C-alpha cells in the first residue's frame, strides 16, 4: 500500500495538506503497517517464507510512508495536533498497537534466525565430517579406494545470514 499523502508532502507546487488530513493518512498507514507486521510474524512462526518475502516490499514501503508522515507531523504546531482529543487518542492507540506487534515480530525474527543458524551449523558440521578421509589401519590409504570414487564432493556452506 502506498499512501498518496507522501506525494503531497513532497510536491512543491501542491498546497500542504491540513494537519487533520495528515493525521488521518498516518492512521491509515499505521493500521496497515500493523496488519502487515502481524501477518509477517505469523508467517515467521509457522514458517511460511514465501509469505515473509511477499510481505517484505509492502512492509518497507509502509515503514517509509510512516516515517515521512511522522516527520511532517512533527513540524506542525502541537496545538493543531492536540486540537481533537479523539484523533490524539486514536493515534496513540494505533502507535501502541504497532509497537506491540513490532516487538512480537522482532522476537519471532530472532527465533527464526537462531533456528536457521543452528541448522546451518549442523549442515556445516556434517559436511566437514563427511569430507574427512577415512584412514583405516594407520597411514595406508584404504579409505580412499572404491568408496572414495563414489563419495560426494566437498560442500561449502555460506554462513552469512
């Protein structure tokens, strides 16, 4: 989701949006960003990596929109923002929800990365063990006979995550 309010904030020939319309746009973006982050958290827990990948671009775009709108709102007089207590309450609630799902998302991401790192370590250990020569009976090369012809080639595992 891309909010056109971002274009309105960046366009020099377009009149600046009202504080009310900026807050409304920020609420829309915050609520959608909260939904996307919650979906991503669920996808990380199952795991459904295709869904995580699918949600990534929208999450990035929404986070950029959110940042742009928060900065623009921060330049407005505080009296304009606080003029409508209902809007202030809705915005505070939306930000608290976003904070909560963001914390859950960070924990799910940390757990998934830890699990992936453990799996990669196990694969690397197995590959290292399999690549070691099997010397039976001292220094003679009995382990490099017929079996060695059918052995898998060494495997390199990239541990960069």
